[in-house]
């Protein structure tokens, strides 16, 4: 690679740390098995669907004094879904372990995500290829994609490609959906005596792929630190100018882990948590009133500025919005053939047609929305014809509705301040950032550990590295059966086996930390300014992990 920045040059030199069990070498491992596992829910259905891979034990690797020889094997690797910092190090760790086990081993990278293994598009890695991508962000080493591996035809094509390359194991690096596909592929390979193992690695900045064995998904640490830096910069600006209200929407799809972690790192005036909104059945009007009340109180104190953090998936958790969107998805399926909609000459006429097709209560909700949001609800559809909720500009919706509410209060003499809003959406800024030391180490360990699972004959497992608040040498490496994380959910009208999303636990220590402080943070400017991710210097600064993980693993609250 050419035209490298000074930081790129330095990061290429960084040697990730490994758990002590793995650091002794890939051929010096013994396996400690736990008891049989079962699915998180719908146990009978999952067991029936995964007859060959269900009920396997969780495993832990220990250092062995004896050395084992590794037979020659070829492995394929896939990057699946959205990017997350550290993906390149997963591949680097996998490559190093594979070559250490047997220099004749080969690693193939399938191009463009899961479609690469179906279409037979791949590259073979060598030392130079891998070395150019160590400790870097992004998925550009082989690219990614969102093709699902779930049909008989796809499985057969994947098998054909693997046989051509003499591949005996496949590693799928992805989130909950991608690892659901890994579980399905693993089961199919075993059922058809293919002799090909499948191992998953837990990736997603959303933080919703976790359990006792998977303490954190990779990329979450780096992404939240990146967003926290940006929020801190904006807070400093707001505290300097003292005249703007910043509404910041943060990526995170369904779960609010990213927004919650970023808030704990920066301490903004307002933080909305989707799971709380759903539990309390808060209406859109109640959310608007909650925000407005804080703005009014701060204005009364002479503070016409502030920061509001909003999770990306909020709109799906508001009961009346969720109902309306579900109804709208059904209506939209017929709009292309609806002559009234097709022949409408103005956008307002199209809105009227939609309102007339919705159920009365849902039509009322749709009618109350600003024109910008109405248009986005109609325009942004996924391949199945449904609303792409992540593209709805919730931050702008709230700004417009809060502005209207403040104007009403001004006319009543109950608001004397000035409201100058600014909107932001932080998403792509964090997905391909240079991985933090934590993510660089964690991802390298996950990849190295994935080959340990392959080398010891496991399939249908997710690479697991635990005890992550301790120094890397004390991390615990092993694996957890993918079926252990699964339940049945309705997808596109059918019940499907899927890995269960881990949402914010409202009775857990992380949300409790926010709840305890939110009234204080609302009125008093307790802003924290995390600054840029640090790579060099004291380990207490460079290697520290998220507030979320510290709180979850500690009996005492983290200092904020």
C-alpha cells in the first residue's frame, strides 16, 4: 500500500495481544467442555431444526504442555453485513493461527460477502496481502454483503465452491442475522456429510449480539468511542456558543446500546432509550413534551442550548408509530397498482391517498407527521417493500414537533427562550474507524480463536473471548454453540430460527447509571469530552473498554 498517513504506518506495526492460553501457540491447546446447552427459547422447535448441531457444550481452551500436529487444511472466510472496526484483525488472527498450525494451510477470502462463496469469487491471502491491512478499519480487504445463506440451492453452490478449493472450514464474520445463516449452513453441511466446518465471529457495532459467553460484539468499543468524541466536540461547541440545541441521532438499529454507551461517556442533557419508551408505552406526544419541558426549564435558567441523544431505532418503539408503520407496510404493497395513488399529481395528494387507505387510528398518526417524514415513510422501502425505519430522520421529526410545541408555549407566555436547533446523524463515521487497542486485540483474538475451534473439530460454534475487563493475557478463549443463542421469530410472515437480539436491560446496571444521573445532567452541564481514541501511552488510557462492559462486570458503578 502507498500514500500511508503517519498513523497508518504506526498502526501497521502494532502487535495485538492474545489471551495467555492462545499465546502459547495454536498447537499447544487442550479443550475443556461444559455441560450440554439448549436454545434461549423455543427449545423444541430449534432442536428439531438443528438435529445435528443442537445441544453441544460450550468449550474453553487451556494451555497444554504437549504439542499436537495439525493436518493441512484450507479455510474460507466471509465478511457479512455492515462494517465494524476490527474486521481486518479477525482475518489477520485467523491467518496467523492457520499458518502457525501448518505453513501449508491456505486461507481464501470470499469477495463481496456471502455471495462470494455462492458465486465462487475469492482471493487467496499471503503474508504481504494480510500485512497491508493489520490494525486498520473497514472491510475493504475483501468487501462485505448482505446476501443470506438459507436456501438449498445456495448451500449446494457453496459446497461446490468449497470442494473446488478443497476448503474444509468456513468462518463467517457477522452479526445476529449473519451468524443465524452460519448456523443454518453448519447444520446443512453436517446433515449432508460435506465434511466442512462452520465457525462464526460476533460482529456488530450495535452491541445487540451478546450473552454470558459473548460479552461484547467487536466494533462496539471503537464505534462508541468515535461517536463519543464527536458528541464531546459538539458539547464543547454548544457550551461555547450557548445558543444551539443539538439533536444527535446515533446508529444502532433496534437496540439502544450505542446511544446509551455514548451518553455515559459524554453526559448530555437528554438521552432517549428506545426500550424505555416501549416499556412505558410513551406516545410521540409524551416524548416531545419530555424534551420540551427540559428545554423550557433550561431557558428559564438562562440556558438556550443543550444536547439531545436519540437512538436510531426510536421510531419503531413508539407504540402508535409501530402500529402505523406495520399498517403502512401492508398498504404500500398495493400502492403501485392503486390508480388514485399513481395518478396523484402532487405529493400532498399522495399523502391523502395513503391516509384514506390506513386504518383510522393509524391515519390520524400519519396525518400528524411533518411532510418531510410522511415522504420518507413512502419513499424509503427495503427489498421487501417495507419502510426502512433507519432512514427516517427521527431527529428532524422531533425538532419540528418540539418547535411547534415551544411556539404554543410562547403564545401562552410559558416559554421565554430562543430555540435554535441543529440536527446530526452519526453512523458511517464510526463503522470503519481505526480500531481501538481493545478492538484490535479482541478481534485478533477472535480470529485466532476461530481457527482453534476449527483445529479441534468444532462446527456450528461462535468464537468466544471472555473476561474482557481484565488485561488481555487473562482473557478466556473458547466457543459457544450458535443454537444456544437462538429462538423463533416471525420474519416476512413465517416463523424462522434467528439469534435473539440482546436489547438494553432496563433493570440492569448500565441503564441504572443513566437513570440515576439524567435529572442532574438535564439541568447542570456535566459534559465530558472524551477526545480522540488513544493508541499510545498508559494502558489505563489506551486499553480501557466501554463503560457498558465495566458496569456489567462490576458490582460497583463505573465512575462518571
